[in-house]
C-alpha cells in the first residue's frame, strides 16, 4: 500500500510503500516517553520503499537498555516524530509513525509489542467517557 504524510507543520513530508498487515502498537517505556503518550503505532518499510519528499528531519540517536542504538527522526520545527531506523551501514528498515500518514484511518494495528510495559488502563479505554470535540 502506498502512503504519504508528514509532520504537523508540513515542514517534513514523505512517501512510502508499506504492508498494512504489519502495523503494530509498541508499549515499551521508551515509546511512551518519546510520544508523550501510552504507546506509539508504527509500520515498517524497507529503505528502498521510503523517501523524504520535502524537508530535512532532525536526528536523535537513542541508546536502548540493551545498548542498541536507534535513530529517531523528527521535524526540527514542530517536533513531530516521523520514523526510526538503525544506526550505521547496511540496509535500513524504517518504522514510520502511523499517525503521520494521511491514510492513518486505513491502518489499524494488527499486533501489540512490549505489552508487559503497557499502562494497565489501556485495555479499559472503551469504558472511559468520550467527548466528540473540545468544548
């Protein structure tokens, strides 16, 4: 499936081809902190199927508890996280942040990873009062 998207301010945009069956929620504590939320939703794509169409993302290299390093790419103006990838040479796999895709409504998660770190209330969101828009 072809997708396109970008950051909140429009300063960084991309085009990609992805497999919608690989969309996943990550509940790890790093994703919670980096997103400012309870989880992040992403979809992988190979380097050959990902292209920055405009702008230049700012790069931050995060070191995980395991010692592995991951590139975190985000808009230098508005701070929207666009993707992660590996550090160093070799073929790259990009994990695109689904919320940045224009087609996000067509990309429901198919899996949840690092669920042991999930906030305990995540599975109870259906019972939380909903308001359609800010009042």
